[in-house]
C-alpha cells in the first residue's frame, strides 16, 4: 500500500511568483530558531574577553537541557519532519526551523526558473569577509533541487560541478537562482548561479540529478510515503517511476543501544 502526497506546485500548475519553500512565520518554534541564529552570529562577533561568557555558556546549557528533555526519539522526530505535503521546514538552506539555515526563500518563475535573495553573515564565512565555498555549493544544490521540482522532476543529486568566478561577499544581498535544463531518461540536468545585487557572477553550477523515488521515514505499519513528480510532456512510462515498488525506509538506529550480535546495531521501528 502506498500514499501519494498532494502534488507540489510546478511551472505548469502554479502562478508566476509562487513561493516554493516554507517562509518563516510568527510561531514559537520559528521565533526560537531565529533567536538561535542570532546567538550563533553573536557568539562569533562578541569580544573574546567578554567576562560574561561563562554565564552565557551556563544559560545556553540550561536551554539545551530543557529542549532535549522535550525531544522525542530521533526516529519519531524524523517521521514527523517528513509527514505532510513535502515542503520541508527543517533543511539547512531554506528551513525556518533550522538555525543553520539563513534561511533562503525561493520563488518559482513563469520561465521555469527559481530564485531567492539572501544576505549571509559571519557564520557562513570562508575567506576573509566572503562566503565559504562549501556554503555556496550547498545553497546551489538545494536551489537546483527546488528548480527541478518546479520543472516537474524530482530526485537526488548525482554530480555537482561548481565554478567559483570570484569571491562571494558577505553582508550584501545575493541572488541564488536555478533552472531545469533537460531530462534524458532518468537523468536530469540543471544549472544555477549566485549573483550580487549589481549583477556580478560569483558562482555557477551545472548538476546531474537522478529522477527516482526516495522513501520517507515512517512508523511501523504505516503506508509508504512516496514522492515523485508528474511525468513531463512527452515522457511517460519511466521504469524508475512506474511499476516498481518503493523500498521501505531503513529502520532508525537508536545511538544509545549497544551493537547487536554479529556487529549490527540494534534498532526498532519508531512509534508515536
């Protein structure tokens, strides 16, 4: 038995300017996450001789203790994260519930492209005053994934060819964009770029994705949650998308359980 979540918006079904990622909201979890981002940034900027850092550490430890006491098992939390229509709020690029995310908000355009504007600060620094190259690659990888879905495809990254044209500056608005170029069988080719507000090209990328289903975490006995984009025009009957059963998600491993005999770690299905 399988369940197909409601279709995500695509360039053929949604209007120009559709927001494709979860924007921050005025909710307790989003406000707490925004505060955590401020803490991360402030810790990097504060005076190293700040006499109150010991007290800050104690207070942050106390907050972490409180949050951990109210945290479900990882397997259960993963099921909850991936329940719903598929627009995540927890990824490290666009997730408003992830303190590591800037977060970037991406919009779909009528020409098939997607784009968003973000200003990166000290936590994302690589070279002095500039964005870490790995951060640029991460932003583009995620943006291309969203662009593929907007174009009617979906699947994980197989290859990411990144070219760094010039150092990408911190503290200024950056436009991150991407678009689906072509699809040949189950191979998806996409391109993207990061530009400054005045149009300077900082980073460009060409990527290969594989159009296939990735099973979602689920509780024992629950239906398989399957996510595939609709077939593009002129392409029907992809064996990666029709007729093949979706493999079950691997059982989550509890890190505090000892290894089972034979070297395998013990695990059990998550429950709510």
